[in-house]
C-alpha cells in the first residue's frame, strides 16, 4: 500500500497553492480520514498529471 499524503503535500507535488488544491480536488480521488482530514495517494496525483499532459503540435514550417 502506498503512503498517503495530506492536502498541503499534494499541492506541493502538483506545484500549486493549497487554496488551488481545494478547487481541483473535486476531480481527484481522495481518502477522508475522520470528519475533516483528506489524504491523497501519490499514484493518483501522478495519474492526474499524466492525464493532463499536452503533447506539442508539430511546428508549421516555412516551406521546409
């Protein structure tokens, strides 16, 4: 089983503020511990990142 991380650490891994983490967590799986504490699986965060990667488009050349 993976080590779960808290919201602050999840935000740090995603490179966003804890406030922004509150907004995007509706799109992320999480584990509720008790009535208030929310924890995340780092593998779910990695999947979230992978699903949102944008591949670069080929550049339009100038006749080449």
